[in-house]
């Protein structure tokens, strides 16, 4: 099995990249979300963490070996989890994952069916199945979870660790709820769910202490004005 490829990124097409390793050029299928960044890296050295699988041709009468490339082993593990959901095969997952994996993971954790359904080829039933089957497995992939894990409150003298853990959990729940409410408001104001999430991300980069839906919406709208 080919686990990793390192070489020069020669070209990028709509669904695949061409990587030159010595005298051999490998065609590597890539998730739709990675395509924009890969365009900017053409001509430079790149590492793909790969999955090697057989793709059926002619209604299963023959099979061709294929490679899928990811920019980290964590992305590869996330993709493997997504493809365990009934109805989401490898090719469908490659087309559907048009936004960063961490954002998809967040949508699953937050039960944001609307955002999941905005992905290509993901209908309500599939979105509901993703939440049902994967929600308990997404914490390590979700951006909110990874961010909160690096900013947990220190234990004050005489305060039980369990109390600090409870405070952290409550804060994470508040942030998730506020983000969801803020996204819903921005959608009502005419933003797509994907754009609304991007505006919230930008607002939080500039003001990481925002915790309420109202302040998130105000900061997101301000960020939109700054990006024009």
C-alpha cells in the first residue's frame, strides 16, 4: 500500500493533482476543498498522505488502482470516517467535501443539517445519518473542539479539577450555541451558510473573546465590510 508521496506538484486539475517523483508522475485524486490551495503550490515540493483503493469500472466488471491524496494524516483519517457512512462512497466524498474538513466536523457535532445539506450530493437523509453515526467521533476533528482544548482554564488553588472541567464544558457549549444562533441570523440576512461560517471564523480570529450570538453577528458583519 502507498502511504505517502513526496514530490513536485506539476499540475492541478478539477479533481486531481499530478505529482512528479523522480521519473514517475502520479495522478492523485484530491478533495474539492483542497483544490484552491493546491493551485498556489504548483511547482513546489509537496507531501500527500495517501489512500490506495480500487475503483470499479464498467459496472464492476473491472477495477483500476487509484490514489487519493490528503495534506495531513488527520485529514486522511477524517475522510475514512466519512466514507463509513452508508451512501457516501469514495468518489461521492471527494466531490462533497468542498469546505475545510474541520468545518464539516463542526457541523456534525453541532447537528447543523443545513450546512451539511449545502454540500454537493448530500441530502437530508444522508446529513442526518452523518450526524447520527459520526457525532461522537468528531471532537478531535472539529475546529471549535481543537481551539478550546488549547485554552482551558487553569485550576485555581483549592478548586477541584472537576469544577474546572465543568466550567470548560459549559464554555464550549455556550460557544457552539452562540455560533449556531449567529449563523442562523446571518443566513436570514442573506448569507449562505458557508459564507456565514467564514465570516464568523474571520470575526473570531480578530476578536477571540466573543461569546454571544449578538456580538458574533456584529463582528461578522464588520468583518464583511473589511473584506470588501
